[in-house]
């Protein structure tokens, strides 16, 4: 009964699509936000009945009314092939939203109007544009299945169906208990995999990793969406995978011909290979390692391969660039010996979950394209298939023996399966719409707040379970001591809170807190105050770099030096302080080799409240040749050149001394936000200078001068003699010399005094 107005509204939907097409820079955002809003008005109007609802519907239509002529006018502004392509793509996406006869008519009319414009341009300006007619017809054919569903009396639009399913499904029923995957127990081997919408799942068993033919076994589906099958006997060393069949409608990617690895696989051939039934037995020499408290942690971020791949590492043979290579060099001052000499107590490993080494044709050296969350990366193993399990356990055990906690950089925000062009490896082929956030208007496409092709749907009960299962597994099975969450804001708040609540209380947890494009349930730095979750503090990085370069807002510097407790942190340990990380410039490159700046930055980092983090090689002023994003460099750009340590021994000795000082005195690692009982500020006239008076059983003064040209005079806070422990170049716990009264700090220098 609202036919005329409704047609006008539908025409506006199409008009909006074309308007967005003419503004390519904001296409994605405008399309998603605008179309979703208009679609809600359409949805409400087409279902309105009764006086009150009629008024509401008319009001909705009035807000977005537009004529066919207006739409034609907008289409007439299209001038070239690129604009035509974008208009076609947006019409295609709209076609998947159609859920009424009126919308179907509007879609077909929009195609006709655009086709007329294309033919006109081809006749008058560019005959080659006739090639765009075929894509237009292809769009109509592609969405025909969706349009045909309108004739089904039992049709319920997808959004409503999914909403109903979400409301009625019992999380307890839809979520399986315990670990899935291949389990060997009591002389039996059981397989279980989650695929709630599949109509058939087969388990395929193979004798070798390269075998093309295997034994196919039908699995049985439970009411929880889990498919299961068990065998008598321990099938260690067996290679396996799954095939799944199911609905062919948009958003489902079932292909009964494609072999899928196990999402819960404990070992794999590689990211795109078969899974392995593996014996996970291991004898631990340090079964009960005592983890440092978060406030006491000094984190060393490193890459497994890079640490020993360079010819200077001294690691040769099969262990070079591997897990076990990291345990070599104990007495050499390199590799393990270097870590002992430096004095850090927490090793943060860049991703070691199985990952795609060559994502989308590009070398993925760093490992941030995870394919399996329970399997250690097999390319880091020295042995044969499946040996990564025992070798990584040996690495953790060996680091524990030397007093190092081990935390893992984990990537739960996206996977190696990528965007709609990425081939199914496991998750896509089993439960695409459960594991991933797909576009509401067309589930062929994915939300991409990560910038890596997809987002994991962590709010889905089974996806949330898998994430938490994975973390608990690495704690229990591999005895790791903590985790760093890559782009943690993609993970929904409820799941992140589960992580905090369910993992052991001494586990170290850190996360990138930066906002992504997914707006529905994001969290930020302040959302997890008074928890164990420490956030990477980019404010610290930027403010201290500014100080070092002679440009500073004093209040900001004081805030980050105090642990950001007056911004978003409740206590200093919630701030992870860093100046250099894997994805950014090294300090050497940033400061163009200026050692004075490097030393000043180091002093600020290791005397500030919060958890300090050092990136591998930072402690001896490593360079990456100006490459600030070396994710694709499996070469000497990333490999640690151990000869640089001796060339810059002065920088290393400074870091070593600062770490020893920090570990010995709690003044630099307080558990609570500091007040004037523990901290006073010393503010000289020069705005580029700032001083900290850290009070306690022992008193310390830290003086920082970021001025590159001028000395800065600081008045020492109390009378008497002070021991100068660090003069900006050298450091000695027993003191270099003494000072009284005032202290003049040279340009670009940090000084530490003790009383």
C-alpha cells in the first residue's frame, strides 16, 4: 500500500550506491554505514501494518524519498569504466539484500538504467565500454538464486534467520566441552571437528604427507554441531584431513572435493597440508617455573629464525634458524649467552603458531598469518613432520632452566585464509559464517578491520571457545608464561574478559590496544583498567622520541614516565613501554645513527614506571637499513648480525647496566600509581628538560635533557652527596663520581643519581 513511496525509497538506495561510487576514497565506509541504515528503514516499512505502524513506515519512507528521475540523473554523471565498475559492484551487493518484490523491481530497474547509460557512452564516446554490458548481465545471473527465494512461501530473510538463531541457540548446547581434534587416550584415537551447517563430513586418513589417496571415513554429527569418529588403536604418525559438504548459498564455502586440515590440529605438515596425529609426550626438567610478576617483567621481543639465521650467530647445521638453535651459544655472548648477559627475564616470541609462509604470493616472514592455533610452526623444527611439538617444548624448558619466562605473540584477529579470494584451508570450509564476520549484505565478503582480509568472529560461542582453548592449551601443554595479543581490539570484550578470568593469575598478558574498523564491540586502553592486561603504549613511544629529538610537552612526558596512570592506566604495569618493535624503525635508523639520542632513549625507557620492552638488537643499536616494515624480508635485513654487538659495545653495556639497576631497585617498578610520597618532579627552566625524584628506601634522581644544543641545570632535591651512577654514556652500580647541589646535564643526555 506504500508502493509509490517505497519505489522512491528503493531508488534512493540505488542512488546512494552510485553516489558512493563517485567518491572512491570513502566508498567502503559510506556504503556499509549508509546502506545498512537505509535497509533498516526499508525493512521496517515493508512489514508495517496498522495505524501506528503505518505512520512510522510513512515517516521512514519520507526520510529517504527520491524519484526515479533523480536516480537517472545520478547515473548520468558516470563517465568512465572505473565508475561503471564500481556502480556494477554496488548493484551486485544490493541484489543480495533484496527481500521483497518491490526491492526486486527496483534492483532490475537500476540494472536497466545503468545499462542504458553504458550503451549511450559506448555509442557516443568510447565503443570499448560495450564490454561492461556482460558484467551487468552477470550480476543479474549471480543474484538470481537470491531473487528466486522470494517465491518461496517459507522464505525468511537471512538477517532475521540469523538473529532468530542467535536468540534461540543455547551456548551450552552449541559449544562442545573439551578440546576437539585428534585425541589419543586409553588405546583409542578419536577425531572431532565442528561444522554445524554441514550435511556430510568425512575423515580422510593417509600413510604419508604426500599421499594423494587415502581412506575416507564418514563421521557422525552430534546435536552440538560436532562431527566425531573413533578408532581402536593409537594412530600416532597418521596424516589426516576432512572434507565437508553443505549448503551452497552465499556465505557457505562447502566443497566436498577439497581436503581441509583440522582447526584443532596439534601438528601439521605445513599451513596448507595435512594434519598429523602426534605423540605429545615430553619429560620436563623444569615442571614448575616461577613466573616474574608483571611489574618486574623486562620483555625481549624476538623472532625465532632471525636470532640464529645470520652467519655470525655461531649456530650451524640443522639447528640454524630453528627452535633448538636458540638454546646454543650459552658461553659465547651470542644467542642464549647474550640473553643471559643482557639480563632480561621475559622472552616474547613473534608468532610461532603455524602460519602461511608465503601469503598471497608475498613472503610472510614475521608469521602474522596464522593458520592453526594449536600447532607450533613446523618450519622452525629441525626434525621431521610432527617434531615441532617436542622441539618447541624443549625450547620452553631450556629457557625456563636459564630463568627466562616465555610469552607468545598470538594472532586471533584474523587468519591466513584471507579475503573472499583466499582458498579454504580449514575454518572457511567448515563454518565460514561462524568463524568469520561476514558482510550482512553479502556474506561472500568479510569485515576487514584488521587490514588482512578478514576478522575472526570471536563473539561466536565456538570461536570464543577455540580462542580460550588455544591459550589454555599452550599454558598447560607447553608451559608458556603469557601472551601478547596482536590487534587485540578485534577480539570482543566478553571473550577478552574470559581470557583474563580463566587463565592462571600469574600469566603475563599484553595487547595492542589500537582501534580497528569493527565498531560493534570494541574496547580501548581504558576498558581493562585494574586487570592483568598490559597495553602497548604508543603514547610512551611518541612522547619519549619527541623528548629525545628536543620537542616535548612536559606534562605528557611526565605522564608516560609515571606509567600513564593519569591517562588510562590504573597502575604502572598496565602500560607496556617501548621505543622500538618489529613493525617500525629501529632507533638507529630513526635517529640516523646518533648514539647520544639512542642512549637518552634507553635511560628513559628503563627508568620509567611500567613494563619495558626491548626489540631484539635494540640493545646494541641495530639497523635495518631504514626498512620500517620488514615483514617480507627473510634475509639479512631481519637476521641479527652479532658482529654489530661488538661494534656498539658501549650501547650494550648501557642497556645491561640499566637492566641490572632496574631489577635491583623497586623504585623503577612500583606496583601502584605513584604519588608525591614516591615521586616528585624536578622541572628546570629549560622546557626540554625533566627530572624524576624517585623516593624510597633508596632515593634516585633521573635527569633527562632532550635539548640538542644547550646544557640544562637541575637543582638536586635534597642536600648532601649524591652518587652519579650513569652520566649518559657509562653506568656503574657503585658510582662513577659524586655530585652536590646543582647538576648540569649536557645536551641530549640522561643522568641517574643515587642517595
